[in-house]
């Protein structure tokens, strides 16, 4: 039962982070050929916003954190760390 609750919390965190990214410009990332973020994927959420959201998820299990660390998006991996 604990695993299902952890998975749901991880999904909720992803949902909150994704919603925070709505309408955000990604122009400041250097994503062009041969630039530092060429192969990275971003949601566009700034660090203070990520920190505000994750303060309510301090009780995530290692299983849930591992799931978040497998995300393709940098901000979700950052939130897990």
C-alpha cells in the first residue's frame, strides 16, 4: 500500500511542476547545436518556484525519488535531488 501512495505523490509532484511551467519561455537555455543544453529537456521552471513546490514533498520515499530521477526533464530530476 505504501508504494501506491508514494507513486501517487510522485505523480502529484510531477503534475505541480508541469503546471508551474505553463506559459514559461524557454529562450534563455542554449539548446542549439553544439551549445551546452543541446540534448537537455526543460520545463522552464525557475529554481525558486521548484523549491516552493517541493517543500510539501519532503516525505517522499526512495522509490518515489528514484522514479523522479528517471524523468527526461531537468527540473523534475532537480526536484528529486
